């Protein structure tokens, strides 16, 4: 889908969901990237728990959005 005109810069205090929806509407793909490090863990269980916790927070954030988001 080709991008339409660039969206206007949001004013301070905008709802992040509205800004993301506006970007999606203008043809942008919304991608969420995290820099969560698991290097401090040695065993598999703490790594898995940390990743599941992070995934849960991201999933909860994305739930109200009514457009595709890549995590």
C-alpha cells in the first residue's frame, strides 16, 4: 500500500493509540521493538519467565489497537 501524505505532528498530550492509528492510516507499518536483555540470566526458566512477562505487557498494550502490529 503506497503511503499517503505524511500525518501531521501530534500535539502534546495525544493518546498514543490515536497516533499509531493515524500512522497506520497513512500507510505506515507499526513495529514494536524491545531491547530487553536476558544476558544476566543463566538458567532457562528465568529467561522464559522474563520473555513471557515482556510479551504479556506488549500484548496488553496492543490489544486496544484495531490494526496489525508486528512485535
